[in-house]
C-alpha cells in the first residue's frame, strides 16, 4: 500500500458522453502511468462527492460539468495498486469550458465503446469500473442522488440526522 494513502480511498468519477463516445483521460503519474480512466479523483476535506467530481472534471479535462445522477458505486477491496477503492461514478453533462490536456493527463479524448473495449482487453484501463459504468449507464442504471446521505459536520451530541443528498 502507498505510504501516503489510507487502506481504502474514495474516488469520484464522471461518465461524460457525447455522440455515443465517452470521455477518458490518460494518466501520467505512477502507479497508473499510461492507463486510461474516467475523469476522477479523491474528494477534499469538506467537499461533497458530487462537488469533488465537478472539480476533478475541471482539473483533468478543462470542462465544466453538471452532475446529473449517480450511475453506480463500485468497491474494489484490493486493486492492482495495493489499495482499496470505493468509486462513485456520476453521469455528468458538459456545461462549459474547453477540452484540454495537461502534463498529468497528456491525452483527454472521447472514445467509442469499441475502442474502450479494446483498451480493456489490452490492459490499458485503470479499472474494470470504466467499462461497467458505461454499460450500466447505457442500460439505464440510475441511483437516486440521496443514495448517500450527507451528515452535518460536526454531528450534534444527540446524533446527526442526514441533512441533504450528495449534491
């Protein structure tokens, strides 16, 4: 396990589609160097899951997005990178910005489902959740945004009640 990461990390991913193609970013940092992933990252302290997804899309792609709904939640207790991941995949729609690459993500592009399947067979995807999310979204999978209840922070001494959904 990476020394600076907890045993299990939370990932907030964006499934962004345009014309039957899906937006992926290529990673440049180890341990995922050269692998393709949905635009994604970890939430910062005080950030909701959907806020993290929006921020990560902007940072990794240059695009502003609006989260529409939660496609799925995937839990991989031990990845090839030696950590556990709980990945929240949101269906997001582009609302502005300009598609761009960066040193951290040298390829930012839309790919067909067939191209993504080829990447999966060739071991060029960061995880199986990429293909699962695309297929489940295409099949109509949609979780309510209040699947995850946001708890007020700090909790009251009598026990906190959920205050709002992840949006």
